[in-house]
C-alpha cells in the first residue's frame, strides 16, 4: 500500500494527533491533505470533510512490543478515552490479545484507532521495527 485518505473533522488536528502518538512527522500540506508517513512507508493523507459526511473508519497500527509503553504513555497524556475492546466496554484498560498488547480509541476526527503489538493471525510475526 502506498497511501490512503483519512477523512477528518480537522485534517491538521488529526494528523498532528497521530504523528505525536506514533512519534512520526507531519508532512507539508498539499492541496486538501495533511500527510503523515508511517515507518513502513505508507502515507496517510488527512482530509477535512463536512461533518455530515463523516463515517466511522477503523485504522489499526501494528507496532513493536518495545514501543508500546511510549505510544501508550503519549495516548494517556492526550486525555483521550481508551479501552481494551472494540465495543468500548473495558474503558481505561488495554488488552493482551494474541500474546501481545492492544488498545482502542477515537482520534479527534472521529476515526476508530487501534494499536496492537501482535497480529491477530498467530502465524504472523511480531514487528521488530516499523
């Protein structure tokens, strides 16, 4: 995958939120987009769209176990509500699914975000870098 467009209430706010959380850089605005490139080279182009056009999207980021504590600490610092399950019933908790750790939350643009350290498929390897 090369890039995808991430709809948002405010493209800059959402791009800066994710970049801060994952310790990434916010790129230069071009056209209607604020880009953030992940460490595996996929660019997320945040685009502001009208509130009525927003639909819940879900983005899951697979990160190395060694990076989880720092990413999670930055998430807690934002004050965003997080939970261990996709239905939001285990508020303030993380999960240990598939032998890793994970957490769900909403970004400022209203998108569902998930951070995991172990893929859902047991035969897949954990990342050592991203």
